[in-house]
C-alpha cells in the first residue's frame, strides 16, 4: 500500500535508461561506420566480384545446410 503513495522517478532519469541510450548511440555510430566502409570497399572491388562473393557464401551455406539435414536423417 505504501508503494502507491511513494513518488517514483521518470524512466528517463533511471541510470539504466541512460546506459541504454549510450549503447544505442554507440551501436548506431558503429553501424554507420561499417556501412560506409562496405560502401567504399564495394566501389573499390567492383560489383561483379561482390556478387560472386555473395553467391559463393550463399551456396556454401546451402551446401552446409543440406549436409546437416542429411546427417540428421541418417
């Protein structure tokens, strides 16, 4: 019953909220840096090589998936 009458702080004033804001800001800046690096790398390397790398990775993942499925049912 006492908790009803007790004055509570706003959520924005809580230290955990401020830490969350800092982590969110850091993560956002890191994402932008990575995106800028990948964009500049993409123009240096060229679109054809990038597409070949992406397709190769996807094919390797698909082959690994098929291999895992095959092992499950044996």
